[in-house]
C-alpha cells in the first residue's frame, strides 16, 4: 500500500517555510507532502492582512485545514509545529487524520503551565492591553529567549525577520483557554482516536517538556512522548533537524506495520 500523504502545519506568526526541512525530507522518503497556510498568513504585512487576521480564531484555522484535508483522497498524517500541533489534535476527533506528529505542540484546553517562564509569558500578555483585538507581531528579544534560545544570534534574527503578525484572538485562545467561553482548544478525547507522537525539545521555553508531557498523558497509550535533548521550540529549523525527521519517519513506519 502506498504511503499516506503528509500535511505539514506551521505555527503562529509563520508560513509553510518553517516546515520546509521536513517537506524536503519526507518527499525524499517517498511521501506526498502538502503545506497549506491558515487564512491571512499568505498575505504581506499591511491593511489586508490586518483585516484578515483581526478576530480570527483557532476554530477558523481548524476549519481551513479540515476543508483542505477533506479534499484529499485519503486521510493524511499531520506533522504540526506549535499551533500546528494543536490543530492536529483538534482534527483527530473529526476523524480526518491517520496520525499526528506534534513538534513542540501548543497546549490544549486544560493544560496548566509548569514553569515560571510560562507564567511570566502569560503576565506579559496581561500587560499588553486588549491584545485579543489586535494583530501583534514578533518581539525579537522575547522570541530569542523563549523559542530560539539554542540558536546562534544570526539565525535568530533571520527567523524572526521572516515571521509576521498573528491574530491576537488566537494568542488569547492559546494562553488564556480558561477564559475562552467557546473552549476553542478543548479536545473531545472520546472521539480522538488517531495515534500521536509528541516531540518535545528539552530547551523549549514556550511549551517545556514538563508541560508537554502532561498534555500527552491525557491521551494514555494513544500518545507517545519523546524528549529531544538540547532543542528549542523551533527545533525543525536547527542544525541536526534530520535526526528529528528520522525519528518521525521511524515512528510512521512502525505505525504502518501494525
């Protein structure tokens, strides 16, 4: 039987280029790869992008990807980074994916912070005014400290310069799920049947391993958690990313043997 297709999902403030390394690797391994973008993320910075992202919800992004996946001939394996990992989890109860590989996945509803740095990040958002009505961009110092902290400074700047703005409502739903009346990031575990591989960088300060493992544990035997030593939040862009891709491929191959 041919390999299932792979859909690669990017994180907040990003575009499909952040998943290009994995796309190249898995195409080389014989997989058909797809790299969709969420609404508004393919637009250049400007009024049109602001209009598209203002008030946009994670539910909108899930709708975008669900529609994309439904047009495919068979259910794909989703490899998602950060927000993309969360979206993969929300697609599972819809019976739209074969499996999910979650690279430093954003947290789902009910996942509490376990570190002081996570709590400090939440406080920063609290002091930013009504950010959920805005379309914030990336702050270099914050990104370097939390998401790119194991990379050389030149690479930090290169990545930050390519990232864009994001819906403040999406950031609210991620960090303040307890106040989200729509419970946007809540997973229906009774319907979520797809096997999941959680890949967690040991140096990720956005979703540290101590937090990521509590999320993975909620799936029981359905989820596999793997700690990746010395890696940050954007570990798919770090030198040595091939090792992580190879681990992912091995896990997918083992699924196909079951």
